[in-house]
C-alpha cells in the first residue's frame, strides 16, 4: 500500500468531517480491490480497480444508483439500465480504455461463480459496471495486457479499511494535470434529521493540463510549471460516489452531477476529448432482486428538500480525492512518446504553499 502522506497529512486545509479512513470504504460493507500490472521493460503500467458495493452479499442485490456524463468520450457499461431502473446489481470495475471488454468478461464470470445458486436457478443476466480512462502515454495500451483473470483477481482481493492511492489498479498509468495521477478517495460525514450519514468518492483521475490546476484556491499549476508532458487535454476522469443514506435514484443522479463541481474546483473546464462519467450509489434499503421479492415492496427515501448537505459533501469528496490521487504520484517514465518523465508532484513545495 502507498504510504506517502495524503493531502491532509501535508497540511492542506480541506473542509468537512471525514470518516475514519477518509475513503470510500467508510461506507459500511463496501470493499475495494486492485490488480496492478507494472513491467517497465515491457512498457506495462496498467491494472483494474474493483468496487463491491455490497461486499458480503451472498446473492446479487439491487444497489440504488444514478448516473451522469458531463462529457461522453469514454465508457461506463450498464448505465442504460441504471438510467431506466435506478439500480444495478453487480460489482464496479475501472480499467484502461482498451480493456473494458476483458474487465467486463471477468466481472461477469465473477458474478456467475460468486452467485452460482442465483444464476443456476434464475433466468438471470449479469450486467457489471465497467468504466475506463486512457493510459496510453505511460502504458502500451494497444497490447491489451489486462485479462479477464486480472479483473477477477481485483474483485477477489476487495477488502474494507484503508484504500491505496495513486498508481494502483486502473489508476496505475494515469496522469492528472500533467503530474502522475491515478486512484484517489475521500469521505465526508453529515447529519440530517438527527441521523449521521457518510458520503464518499473514489476517482480514477486522468484529466487536465498543468496551467489549469488549482488546489484550494491556489494556482498550483502556474506556480509549478516545470516538466510538462502534454500539449492539450486528452484524458478523462471516472467518479464513483457512494452513500449509506436512503436516497432515491433521482436524488442519486442529482448527487452524481455534483461530481462535476468537485472536479471544477481543481480548475478543469474539461476538454472535447475527455470522458467524464460519474455514478452515485446508495447501499441503503437492502432488498432482494425484483423477481425474488413480493408484489409490494417498500423503501425509505430521504426528503429531496434536504439534499443540499449531500451536494456539498459530494463536491468536497471529489475535490479531495483528486488531490489525494496527485499527491500519491511518483515519477514515471513515458511510453508514447518515449523519453519523457511524468513527474510526481513535489509535495514539499505543495505543502509550503499552505503554511
């Protein structure tokens, strides 16, 4: 696990109260796993990130969800059904652009084997969520090093507790504001109606060019202009937001939209070539699949008029997750073009800006 200091450890004054891990695993029952593939001699720097919203479930169960795409030059499978039904019932995998099919194949196989009884007895279809960003600057993406077994391994490794950041899983080959980017996470705790809820994010940050970068209002990109490696925005960002609050699918879509504001706080206006795709989910209201439920089902839903704190929490989680992904980065040689180095941000200089 990456042991570098996180953004808060560097003294960056983020707002809000975090959960115990300041991570998406602060959502009870949610687990995260990784398969990280690195072989510099073969130009391999990629992987798979896996999220199990209901990590201990013995059968597939609906996870209430809402999805939003700010810019669509990317992929997130399963979203047609999410937009129609307001739920999905499988894992989430995040990988590179040319490995969506293999990750989907692996996640499907994992579902069939993990929920064997359900798939044997029911006429069931597996529709995992698989998303991607492009790692072709640091990884030989066209060689398609990720296999279905790598996705299965990531899913089988999923655990609760602290979450590794930076060059892990699908974030291994990613670049953010021309610094080494990748996987980042953060959480917030909020109180509504006398109840405490958690909102958390995990991002695969692969977006932005250096002059755009702002961190907590400071023009960090302009203050650290050295060692640029890109001429224009060519990357993307995937955001997974999770909560334990009983939100409807419509409310979750509204929460997902706020990921855009969290990213925008970092300075990115998004580029034409970027895929900025967001998913918000709730693990509340646990039920069985519709075909296994009674004719009349009931769910608790939080009053939509009380969502403002969730919007703020989502914005703050995403903003901090992106910075956590950046500060975890380490110097990494490029693949295409060869001969460059994608620098990890100088955390000593960054910390000094906030002293």
